[in-house]
C-alpha cells in the first residue's frame, strides 16, 4: 500500500482555506487509488484552543471533506478534527475514512497537552484501538503529545494481533523537532513496526513548525523525511515486511 503524508501549512482557524489547500495538493501530487492519505492533527483549523471555532458534530464539514477526498481519490484517508461532545469539552480526534466515504475508525487523543492548556479545553480519550486496511495491514493511530508515552504503543502491541503500522498526526512545534524525529524512530525500532509521522509546517499566531514528517520502516530506517516546506511524502508499506522482521528478530517475545 502506498502511504501519502500530506504536510500542510495550516491557515489559522480557516476551514475552507485548508480544505482548498489540501484539494490543491491532491491535484498536484495525485495519490493513486488504493493508497492511504494522512493529514495532520486538526488539519482544518490548526491547534487552536478556540473550541467554538474548532469543534464540529461527527458528520460536520470536516468529516464531509474527508469523505469527499476519500471518494475522489479512492484512498483511505486519516485526518484530525475536534468533535463536539455536547455539554462537556470536545475531543481531539483522528477519523479514518474508507474509499466509499464511510468512517472506518476513530480515535480520541489520550494525552491532551497540559503545558499548552489543551487539557483545559479538550477532554482526553480513553481507548487504544486499531483497524485493518487492505492487504491485512493493521493500523493504530495516536496524536501528537501521545508520542511521548511509549507505554500506549506497548499496550497496542500487547493485542493478540498487534499493529504493523503506527500513525502519529501532529502539530509539533519547531523548538522540539529533534524530539519528534528521535521519538518516531524509537517507536518504530522498539515495536518492530512502520511509523508514519505527519506534522504541519508554517506558523500560527503562537508557534512555528518545522514539518519533518517522516515514514520509517520496522528496522528504524527513514524511508522519507520532509523538510520545512509544504509537501507530500510517499512510501510503500506492506504487512509481510513487518511480519518477516518480527520472525527474523523476535525481540517482542522476550518482553517481561
């Protein structure tokens, strides 16, 4: 399966502008049908604490956009959005949409970034789940600050059929870019899994972003790495590559 990491320069709190920009990138890079498109955390607004702007119902405009993108490209699509939870704080989530435009999976961020006051505006999720893509590729999604907590990756790996691919969508600022790249590599190496990290680039009213999106193989080799510019990365991933490496180097069996 081809993975397409869309590293976008998110226009602050302007959903229509961001939908149009992603559409333009899609027309420029033309993902092939049958692939997986991954967009950053809060792709439509940026990492805003103005929840009156960011939050949407489950079938809101950002879901509609993701659904139309999936149908138009005939790819699975992952994108981050804020979901309204009624009388309580919204959740920072990732939706996965199938090529028919239907939601296949959703994940709510387990670790809101307290130092950025995210935990004051968004409530934490409670579940680690996975889903399967064509070719038997099992996937697990985490969001930004989650990357700093290796125990949740290990919890995912403790399932009867552990993931082949971890996806991390983010708005990870440039003062900690080195942490981002090293932690993505570590999560791939220690879990013998592909890791796809998709960050934003550009800046918002508070922070700047280096991008540095990456696709890393189960041995920790970086298959592709973005610089600070808006772009789309592409790499091919296969479940059997992960399975073969786990058989060749069965370190996971020695966990205690």
